[in-house]
C-alpha cells in the first residue's frame, strides 16, 4: 500500500463528468458556501462560523494533510473544472489497507448521479493508486440521500455505528456503517 506524502503532488483524476484535484485559490468561495450550508453543518463537524479563513487554511494545508495519512481533494465539474464539492480519504491504515471516505457536494451540484460518480472516482483512486482493500463510510441515520448514493456507488450496508458522529449540539449520533471493496466498485 502506498501512503501519500508531501513529496508527491495531489493527483488529478477524471471520470464520469467529475474531476478530482488539488484545492486551489479559486475554490475559496465555493468552499465557504458549501461548508456554511445548513445541511452540511447538520451532518458534518464543521465550525458554526465557517469563514474564508477556514477555507484558505483548507487550501493552504491540503498537501500537508497527505503526510498525515489524509488524502484531500476538491471535486470539480470535468468540463468546466468549477468547484462542486470536497472529498477525503481519512484514517488511511497501512496495516489493514483501509480508509474512511468523507465527501460533500455544494448545493447546486447535489444530484444522485454526481454523488455516485464522485464516490466511485474517490474509491477508484483509493483502490488503484493507494492499494486499499476496503473503504468505509459512515453517515448520519437521518442523512438518507448520502446513504442511498453510497449504496448506488457500490457500498454495502454493514450496520449501525453507535455514537460515531458528533453533532452541532455536542451530542453523539448514530451512523449507518457501510463499506466498499474493490470488487464492489467493478460491479455494474
């Protein structure tokens, strides 16, 4: 398994209308808009006062995150290269050749086809470039659109992870646990 590091540049991959690439300065407005979205803040641990400074930090530190076993990408429209979301492979585990996926789509890009294509592209990168053998996903029990997109992308429901996710009110919330293996990604 290859673990990303700062000696390598963040790769660019394309497929099914999506581009996976490094964050850049012109993504700042999209990042702020996406992370300020009430739906995103409801389901992701995002600062309540997400600012341009937070987005700038995300852009500036993306390459450094690779050294921390945390692959960070911007999701962009393949044709225009415009920001449509953000995706990460976190908790890269060399021993188990596994990671956890996290992603969000900016409100104007929230379509099932876009979500499925984005998930599949990030997973393809994890399997083909990092040598992962398992990618896990956790989503809030009430976030059924993301759970459904995961199932359409090839993830399989594995159960409930009790108290897995932090919520804005400081409580812990249960999550749907799902995972995808390389052979699931190849399935139609």
